[in-house]
């Protein structure tokens, strides 16, 4: 299993009130991950825009930030998606929108379309900040899936680069796996025995994945395994929220079918109400 660090990062550079904070977040991440940064502006080139972007990124000159600005007119979704492919961008940063009068965040229509269609990994930011807020706790999904091994390894890589202190790997287990109707003490004991067996099995699977990650990524990071019985997407999102995680790392859906749109994938539950910043890995 090879680690695939992000060699290039892209972010939409729309001239909005959050532009400075978004650029600072993207620039810091690019430096932490040793990546080239692409600023994608949907619109025409102008000297004023160049000057403004240079002013916002001036604090990172001393760190030799490697960045390039791409100007392209057209539909925002099409422009951002085509640019990520043309520039071989590995990670695309998108800003989430806060619902008015509620401390809830959701992905706007443009960002949601991009997230669904992007062929690269996507980072959704809910509270971009000009000043750095340390990433201390990362929650990552540990569900049984072909992509999960790489997702967990990448989460440890990101944690190491961001100097995070703790990773919690959440194994979401469907209630159907218990297959016992609880209606008396005997059936309750049986259900609890089945739950414990599943927990032990899932923990063993995750420990085997961690065992194959180079020690330089796992050293000095507190690792917790957290099996949760419940609905996929809802459970891990709720856990990330109550545990005050700074970042939630998830697998991207393998494919979106007609049935996925009728019965939403677990990622769709996360996008509806973001618990924290979310990194969706391809």
C-alpha cells in the first residue's frame, strides 16, 4: 500500500468576504503538505485582481509558497472541475455555507455539484480563518470498504503534517448485523454478546490496517478505535460533532447510481449538515 500525498491543491478564488480567510487556509495547507497551490478564478484576468491576490498571499512569501492563478470564464462548476483535471489537482478546497440563524453548515448548490462530480479529493471548510486554528483531533471512517485502508493511512499522513494529537477511527456498524429481536433479558444478553463479538472483530480489522502504516506516521499520535451501531453517515457525523473533532475524513462513494440519488449515500448525510471540516478522499 503506497502513500499518495497531495502534490497539488486547488481552491476557487471567488472575490467574496471569505476570500482572504480561504486563501490563508489553502496556503497554510499547501505548505504543510508541501503542495503546489492553484487559485481558480471564474472570470476574466485583470491587474486589480492580481494585486489583491498578491496582497492576501504576501504573508506566505517568506515560506516560498508555490502557487499559480488560473483565470477562466464560464459556468463555475464546469470551470472548477475542468481545471482540476487539466492541472492534475489532487485536493480541491471548497467553502461551506452557514445557515442563517442556525449554527449549522451545509454545502451550497455549486459546491455540492462539484463535490459529487470531482475526480479528486475534496476538503470542505466551514469556518475558514486568517489566523491558524490548530487541528488537534481527526475522526476518520473505518467502515469495511476497499478504500478504507488507504483512507486511514492518508488520515495519519495528514495528522502528522498538521501536527494533530489524536485520531479516532469510527467503525459504523449497521444494526441489522445484530439480527436479534430484543424483547426479554435473554434476548438482550444474546444481542450484547453479538455486539461484543462484532466490536472485537472490527477492532482487530482496524488494528491490522494500522500495523501496516509506517511508524513515522503513527508515532506520538493517540489512536482510539470507536465502534458505533447506527446509520452510516449520521453516526460518524454525530460523533465528530460531539467529540469536537477538527477534521472528519471519509471515503468518497465508489459510484453514484440512480438508487444512490433516491436513497442517499452516507456522504450525502454529511453534506446536508457538516459537523466540522470534512475531507472526502478519492
